[in-house]
């Protein structure tokens, strides 16, 4: 490609990108995070373009080409973020929840963190954290399934996604990682004869430091350690969701995940098996004082595939055991990172007030924390289901409207100081 064409292409890419950013910025946004981020990205792209113009003045083809390539890298970096911001402004989203979610995000992660709450075309909720040095502050993107965007009952899963951001921000793994790795090694030492040939097992045990030898000569050890750390992160995030939203987190989780086919084969080893994960959730809920249904999680019984044998099976079992040994530490860490001052626990009196109001088809008329509102909505939903064994779709729509109106009333009181 001749130099003139390179420059023309760079100019066109820049103008199209800036035009797209401007179009998104002129859309309707419920809070100032998206417009501010968009302005920062536009400034970065524009500055890169100016760098290219300065490179042209040097007359050096290599410098010019490198600067033009930098622009492509910049666009490749920020385009997915522009997509998240665009989808966050779609009318399918429940805009009412943005302010209380940002308040929770700020309390948990710090005032400097910015939140994009987006509807995505993935069934599983997810989070992405952007920490580009060129952006002024850390950015957390939470994506919920698009078809659930107007369903207030799934809001608690945001607690799990914020847990991921906190896991990295608080660098939890630096504290717990050595213990997790040690637990995996201890498992393999105990089961060495089942993992490798007897001669190799004897050789490893005869080493001055068998713990080091097993990590070096048994490749499954490293993979098991990686799986265990990922499992611990997921369990930490479940505990965070329970700490923030109480039992409604368990209900939202069950709504999205349960049931599974009978004897469903477990295939994602970066998570504990669901029976164990449910047990961890119940323990965490009881620890934080939340009431859990005695039948929660009964319809999930995933199992390891029979084809997973030998050292690969022990790899998974070692990760599971390490996570089991770490659970109490994860619970304590969430408790430490979520003091009541930044994350109030569920207020049963407020929940009772809201259930009474929802039963009369009225929104709450007071200042309520978001977790109390969602907990009341789930209990109201469960009560109706238990009474009639079915829930009318119109009832759910009406319940969601009451939830969103209650959030609006709360936001009005907060802004007016009432």
C-alpha cells in the first residue's frame, strides 16, 4: 500500500470512529458515566490522529506507518467498549436500577470506579473490567441477558459480577493463592500412586523436596492449581452476591441456572460442581443471617464424566479439595471487605413493609435500599407461587412495575433529602 493510501485510510477510519462515538454520545443516557467515557475515548483517538499528522511532518515512512498502525490498535481496543455503552442506552434496559447499582458499585469498589450496566446477547451474566492506562478511571461492565433486562428479579446476580471486580481490585489471590497451591500439591502427594507410574511416584517421594518435584514432573498439578484459583474466585463472587442481596441472590441464581438434566455431566472445572456450589451458598447465606428455602438446589446433580479418568480426574478432584479447604477463608474475606457501613444487610422491617405494599399493588413510599426492594419482590413472587402453584405473567409484569416505581420513589427521596 502506498503511503498516500495509508494516510487516506487512517483519516477515514478516524472520522468514522469519531462520528460513531458522537452518535452514541448524543443518545439518551441515565447517568454521566457513559458520556464522560465516550469523551475520553474520542479524545484518545483524536490525539492519536494528531500524532499521525506530526509523523507525516517527519517525512519518515516507517514512523508514519507505525503511527497509522497505532490507530488501528486503538480502535480495536475501544470498539467493544463502545458496543457495551451503546447497548446500555437501549430502551430494553430498566433504567431505574442504574442509580442504585452505581451507588452499590461505588461503595464496594470505590468512588473512582465507573459502571456500565448493559443488556447482552449471552445467557450467562458476565463482567469485564477495563483498566486502560489511558482512561482516567477503572471501568466495570456488567452484562445481563437481553431478554431479562426488564426483569427486576435477576438484579441480584449483579452482586456476583461486582465480586469479580473486587476480587482483582483487592488482590484477594495474593493472600490466598499460596494456600490454594499448597492444598493441590498435598492432594497429589497423597494420591501419587494413582496419578503416575509407581517408579516415578517413588522417585518423586525420594526427592529432598517432593512438593517441588511433583509440581515440576506432574503437569496436572499446575492445571489443578489454576482450576482451584478460578473456583475460589467464583465462590468468592457467590458469597459477595449473597452478602449484598441476601437470599434473593440464591433465588436469582436458581432462576437462571436450575434445573439441569438428570445426571448432567460436569464440564466446566473452573467452577465447583453445582451440588457443592449450592452447599457453599447455603452456608454463606446462613452465616450472613439470610433465610434459605430447604429445597434450594435440590434439582441439580451434575456429575464428573465417566470418561474423565486417571490423572485428569485427579486434577479436577484436587482443585475441588483445595476450594473446599479455602471456603472459610473466602467467607471471612468477603465479610472483611463488606462492612455494614458500605453494604447494609437486609432490613427485615423494610422488607415486610414492601411486601405489604406490593400485596396491595402499591409501590413502597419511603427510602429503601435496593437489596431490600428485590428481596421483598422475590418473597412476594414466592408467596403467590406457593398459594396458586402458578404465576401469571401479568402478575410478574405488575410486580416489576412496583419494584421500579419503588426505586424511583427512593431516588426522589435521596435527591430531595427527604
